[in-house]
């Protein structure tokens, strides 16, 4: 892979290098970095001797390959000794990003006898008599299993369960940081749907909810469906539904900006994998009446008119992957909204020019959007991507912490369509209508109001649809 095509990241390196303590030696190093186009950052003196000096040199590379090349060139410089080279991303992951700790200090024999034998036996017997009390007297009521088979890791593909662990830890860190939920990484050494379902069902008594993560389509649809049927705790494949919820929130606000109604617009969705299919389903549930779904061969889903009710129940059955009825470009003619969850750089300016007045373009492929915002911006009214370095990032971090928080708060049996719709409207409502602009249709992921608003909306919808087993403190 060309170094400039690697996934977007911050390749900041710190190199501890021993150099001759003579005039002009550091200038040689600075010249090398300039030649390589590496941005020189912090410079720290670690140790000084009469004829040698040790410095920590921090620089930004364009990619992993570029950073590695710079380090190798430093190693090759006469008189220079590289003692270590540290990537700050790897340093942040060193030893893992999560840990467990006891809520109770165990410093006396009396405390030990209560949290463990013999006192714990009384709690075990109470739970045996009333299994629901496990939600009260154990971590189950605030615990989510983050389950993967490593078959669809971020944009990297099928790397297996061990390589998925850093992503699962990251997800758990976000659940804790944003919603005070305890998550647990479950990376399974099988990609067989039957064995995955069996494994999750077997561990379910330890958790209050199941978050399926980075499982490839179409297997993820079957796995989620079967687990939802078998378990009485919420099961959600976040790659599907988290993305769909935030997409709908962004669209609700984008339509306010352009002055259009959701039941009147024509939508084209490109990419009918896990996220794309979920986006189609939530859009139809939200009131979209004219939707065309495209995949690699072209338009293969026509969701209009009389078929909408059946499509909401079983969307996948209506997709004819092998027999497209139009091309993507033909489908875009007259469309109000383009939603891309596919691959980069597949649209041209000419395609946007065929769309309806004030087009909305959500190009969410990563790392490269379906069309670069710099190119598309003059030809659309509202632009959103999946990237954090452009306005209007469609980021599922806006959704999943609050959805799981709300579901756990009311001990929901499931996460249904009404709860997801409620989450989307709650996210959209964070921004007052008089604050909405073309570049501000979704709130910041760091806005502390988001999780609580989403949790309240989800809990309320769970009560209204009869899937809540207890009243939330806010109800």
C-alpha cells in the first residue's frame, strides 16, 4: 500500500537519540527532518556529557511508513545512536487501555468475610431464589459485553480476534468515560454464526446488554437477529444501529437547514452492508417514502409506495444484489439526499449537479469519503462525512453510550426501533433550531448533554413500548 493511502492517523514519534556534543550536529538532524518533510516538535535534553548529548526529538510523520523511514535515516547518520523510538499511539495502548478495580477496599478480616466467604453465600442464595436480583447485587446491571469475531475491524477487514482487542478496549473506555458503563471485551476465536450465538448465549447471565462489534455482513444480521430472539437483554450491533441513529439525527437537522420534509425527499443510499442496511431501515421508519439503495453493481433496492410496510419488516429480502435496475449515477438524478457508506472517491461533481435543489451529501466512507468535501462543498447545501477533521462528523459515539445507558437504566429487554428513533431525535434536538447551519447539524461528541438526553429518550421509549422492567429515576 502506498504510504499516503494508509488510514488517517496521527503518526507522532518520539526518538531518543545520542548525538555528538559539538556545534552543528543537531542542525544535521533538523536538516534531515526538513528534507523528509517531517514536522519537528518538542526537543528535550535528557543527558549531557562532555562529548555526547542525549535528546528526545518529537516529530510528526505523514504515515507509519514515512515515520519509520525517518527513524531509519536517523539511525544511519554517522555518529548518531538511536536508543529508542516510540509511537505515542502505541504508548497509549501499552499494557491495554482498561482495567478492573474493587469498589470495596479489602483491608480487614471483617470486610473479607463479607465480600467473600462466608458472607457472600447469603447473596448467592438470594440470587438463586430471585435471579432478577443479580441486576441489583452484582455488576450485571451496569455491564455490557463488547463481542467480536474480528471479521470486520474498522476499515481494516478480517484480522481475527486478537487484532480486534485494541478496538474492543477502546469501545469499553468510551462506554466508561461517556456513560459510566462497565464494558468487558469478548473476542471469540470463531467466525461461525452458530458458535458465536452459542458463546454469547452462554455468557449472557454475566451482562446487562450485548454490544456486537466489527462482525462482517451478512453474518452480523443473522447473529444479531438470533440473539435478540434468544436473550431477554438488549443486543445491538453498533456498526449498524449506532451509525444509523446518528445519520438520522444529522438528516433531521439538515432538512431543517434546507427547508424540506422527510416524507417528501428522495434518498439514495450507496453501500448496503451492515451500516447501509441499518441506515435504510431507520430512514424508512422515520418517514422516508422514496429510497433507492445501491451496491457495487448499481441500484438494487427500490423502497417506495405500497411496499414500504413490508420493507420495514424485512428489508434484506427486497434487495436484488445481482440484478440492478439502474446505475448509481442514474439514481442520483433528482435526488435530494445522497448517503454513502461504501468506498472513497466514487462520485464526481457532475453527479451532484444532477441532484435536486439544495442537495444534502453525507459521504461517510473512511478514510476517504465518496467525494472529497473540498470538491463537493460548492455543489451541495449540506455536507457531512465520517471524519473528525471536517464539519458534521457522523460519529456513532453520539449514540451508543446513551442508548446503552438508557436501556440499562430501565433494565430493558431489547433495543427496539422506537428506542433508536427516540435516540436520533434526542441527538438532533441538542442543537437549537436557531443555531443550526450548514456546518453545524450534529453536536460535538464531547457535549455532556448528549448522553443524558439520549438515555432519557431511550428509557422513555422503552417504557412506552413495554420493554422496560423497572422505572428509571427520571420517570
